[in-house]
């Protein structure tokens, strides 16, 4: 849904708008899923929260690809596209390692350790929200 939506929206005034919106959805969705460890939290909340995170993924990833290609000179598009994919893979591996280390640090996995791992993931998303403002499209120089 997010990918479909971002492909049909009018071009935002700021290049940071779609990546920031996607990261906000991912962060909010992931943080909300952490509430699932509390007694009495309905499963429907978790389903909606993951849907919000998925919406954010659909907004974020295609917009990053489009921005990477738009901001790259034609002879640099392949290299920059590869760097984007490599960065994506390294970020995913890093977050997985961080959350895995948090989960393994506890005596036995339980609700609290799962909540902490989701909080770490949401924290990474929040960092992305804060850094998204660095996306600036500069006019081409003659």
C-alpha cells in the first residue's frame, strides 16, 4: 500500500517528506508492537501496528531508490544504486545483531526482552526520522 501510495502522490516540496513519513510509520508501528507484551493488549493492535510499519516500508524504500537515482549523475547511478543496496543490507544486519544481542543478554527470553528488542529497533527508526532532514536536492550547476 505504501509503495502504491508514494507512486501516486504529488511530488512533495521537500525530498525528505516521503522518507521521513515512512520512517515515522516504521518507528510508530514497531514501538506499538512492543506493547504486545503487556497483558490485555488486543492482538488487533499488533496487526494494525505491523500494517503501519509495512506502510512505512512501502513509503520509504521506493522513495530512497528514486532519490538515489535522481541525485546521481548518469555515470554514477549504478555505483550509487549498489551502495544503497549494500547500505540497506548492512543496516538490516546491524539492527538484527543489536536486537539479537539484547535478546541473548537476558537470562531467558521473555516478554521484557522482546519489548527491549523492539524498542531498540524503534530507536533505530527514530534515528532515521531525525536524520531524514539531511535529504536535500540541490539544483544542478551549469
